[in-house]
C-alpha cells in the first residue's frame, strides 16, 4: 500500500512539475512578445481550482486530468476579439513570433533537464566504482579481453568514475554500430585498452540492460541474502506468521546457506508443508509453511511470497560523483543532448522496424518509475524528472499536427508560401494528428499492461 501511495504521489508531482515547466515556456515567451494569454491550465477537463491574476485577469487553472496542459491565447480563429486587443491576438503575429511561442514549451523542458542534471551533479550522485565484477562467457566483453577486477578509467576518451556514468554514451555507440575503446586498470595495476566491437550489435536488443545482457559486463551486485526483504501480503509466508527481517536457517532439516538454496528448496515443494527454522531478533523460531502451487513453464512450483534482502555495497566500492559548477553544467548539457539524440534515434529505428514498438512506455510504467525513483532518494527523482522532461520535449517537437512540432511545420510552410495553409487542410492535419496520438497512447497502454501481467 505504501508503494502504491508513493507511486501515485510521485507520478502526480512529476507530471505537475513537467507540465507546468512546458506551459510556462509558452506563457513566458507569449507575454514577452506581446500576445495576450487568457488561460494557463495544468491538466485537462473539469477545473479543480481556478483563480484570475494579473492586469489581463488571466485564468490560472488546475484541472482534473493531469495528463497535459495548455496555454490559451487571444486568437481570432477561436472567438471574437475586441478592437483594442487585435494587436495582441496570436493569429495577428508575424510567423517568427508564433514559431518562437510554439518552440518555447519544448525549449523550457530542455532547459529544465539541463538545470536538473546540473543540480544533481553539483550535489553529488551516489554510485558504485566502475570495477568489473563478472564477465559473461562468450560475450562481446570477453572477446574484448575484459577480466574480473578491471577498473574502467575512460571510454573513448571520456572519464569514467562510476558504473552507470557513461551508459547513455554506450547506447549511442551501439545504435551507431561503432567500436568503443575502453581504457582499464587491470587487477595488476597496468593500464590496458579493451575494444568493444558493437559493429554487429542488433538494434532490437538495445535496452536498459545493454551493458550487462548485451555486452556481457557486470559491475558489483549486492548478494541476495536468505533474509526476507519484502513480504507479499496474503502469501504463504505471511499466512504462516513470517516477518520482514526473518533469516532462514533450516528447511526440513536442510541448512540454508544462500538465497538460491532457499528458492530451490521451496520451489520443489508446491502444496507440501515445510518445517522452517528462522532467526528473529537473536532468537530461533520454528514455523510451518505450505508453499502455494503456481504454474511456471508447464510445471507446478512452490512459492511463499517473499523477496530477498540484499547485502550492503562494500565501502571501498562506493563513490559519490560530484562536479564543480562549470563541469556540472557541461555534464548536464551532455546528458540532455545524449538523451535527446537517443530518443530520436530509437524512434527512427522503430520506423525502420529494427527496434520493437514494445519499447514504448505509457503512463503506468512512467508512474512506476516515478515511485521507484522517489523511494530511492531526491537525486534519483530529479534525474527521473530530467529524463522525462527530455522525452516530453522531443515528443512535442515531432512534426505531428496538434503537437508543437506540427505547429512549427505549419509555420514553416506558411513562411515558404507567404500565406497560411487553407483552413480545411489544417483541420485534416489536426484530425490525423489526433488519430496518431490516440494510436500511440493505446499502444503505450497495451505495452504497460503486457509488462504488468507478465
């Protein structure tokens, strides 16, 4: 229940911040260019709160559906305009002003992302040193000569101080099908250069686990202990009276040494009572639990509804990545550019059918990540906001009517023709744009629900 509350609150806060930033970009530039703003709305639908502010009595609104927002400007195409206000109507402005107002929303999102990254890198981000903990047999990393204990120092000349620092860069190079040169310090203390050959890496296999599953490099990963870290309400363990923090000592007389052994013993006992010995607050208790029988790969296995507690990261492998003001700003710009380029490249590869449309995430997945990042800490939540802000900016710049990019396309055509497109053509474009967005949203919801049920 606490996780659900975190998810909902974090999602609403994230959307509220990012929508406000985007719409404020439109609002601020419109006001600076002399256009009258009638309404600034965060959300769609029925207003939950509204207030009139300023000399123009602009209506400030928070609406019921937090999946967007809008800035309504004075415009003769949407209603009558008083004679004294004609010069302040949006449709009366030259093309460059209208284009600047349309582009200012995405620009605000890009700027927000840069500032968010800058703030986080100034504060410092907790991380793990870039020391190789495991190399997968037969992987790209093994063919490049990587060994357990190698510490990555530079990737194509870019300094590496934590395991996740250059992940975005590796995504880009994998999409480019390039060879990446990594300078490492091997376990003997010598500097070596390892060449990761990504020239034949399938674009369809690029995912968040590219470094691990794709390239075959794993950093340090905390050990899963035979201790209950998460207890599913209503599961067999909860019904038997087990608690978070209980450490398994024996199951049916078999000593439990690690989490894998615990899972093996429980899995092969669906529906059969097991005699457990657990350690709780220094005392040993005997408990009987009957694992639920669940279907997996055509056979029944036992499951008791628990997840492990993980060991702490050793002090010598911990690091806090922190930069000065200028270096942090450079990192912020670099991360924002990398995210933007990567998003566009992924969309292009999807159109080429090289990457599955299953990679498109919707509001449910975004809400889950919002909750996860908020629970981890403020720095991770700010990074999450930066990533979503970049995605929002790039999406809005796509040349689809009803989006800011669609308006920019219309304005570009108008600048070339010397006059606007006919109203009926613009209306057709709007209808096509709405249909595309609805289809995209349905696909995103379908992907979200598929992930959940899997």
